C-alpha cells in the first residue's frame, strides 16, 4: 500500500528542538497541483526524513508510519490522490508526556510551534487549502484544549470531518487507536462522512 504513494515533509530545527512543518502524501503516477484532503493531527511524533536530519528546510521523503497508513486507506476508499497533514504543533516528539512538557518550554522561549498561531499567518496561508474536506484527528486529551481551540478558530471550518468525543467541542479521536477494531471503524466512519458530503466539496 505504501509503495503506491510518495510521503514527504518539510523538517526544520529551532533552538535545538526538531520540527516538521507539513507532510504530503501523494499517489505515484498522479500529478495533482493541490491537495484534495486536509488532515489535522496532534504533532509529527517520531516522523523524520528518510535520509536523516541533514535534510532540513526543504521537502524531503519521510519515513512512513502506521498513522499515515490509516490516511492512505482513507485516500484509497475515497479516490484521493493528494493529502496534506498539518499538526496542532510542529514539534517532533513521540512520547505524549514529553510532548506536553516541551510545549511549555517552547512557549516560554516564545517559539511559535503551531502553524495555526496567528504569528505564522504566512505559513498557514501557503499550506492550508480551503474548499476541500478537512479532517480533525488530534486526539481527546484535555491538555490539547488551548491548541485545539486555537486551531478550530483559525481554520473556521463549518463542516469539519472527524469523530468528535461527545460533549467536548475540542476533542476528535485519533486515526490510530490501540484497538484494531477501532482502527478499522475510524477509517470506515470517516470514509462514510466524506462520501456523504463530497458533493459539497467537489462540484
């Protein structure tokens, strides 16, 4: 499945912290100019350039992971050729507990680590594509509240796609829950939501 797609992102470093600005998933032998799906998740986790961290500040092929496999399954179901992943935070950190603690350090150092921060309007305008399906899938931890609300307000999407945790406007389940059955259900439910509303996005 992965062999049918090119996965590449833009990686960078600030003050010793490692970041990823975006990730593109593009079907091989297709030549789309713009994404036909936007996905917003928590942070890039352990994502890294396939040829090592010397490939900074330019789009570089990335090591794929199981979460991206979920997005690829969704793309195959819906016939999409190009998905772009943005994150609440650009910080590359696989451990959630470390991620939450590091966020405080970044903010203390005044490092704008979120593309949805108004200070990064130029990045947002360049990378966020409107009038296509937008999936919210950053998880449900309450520690994400401020970042999630900032993101929701910045995007202003009236019809976001995602599995919302009941009663929590900021919480949307991640594509890769630990339970395999729930992983399949996430893809199935999101596929259904996109197909039901796809006429609104593609005339």
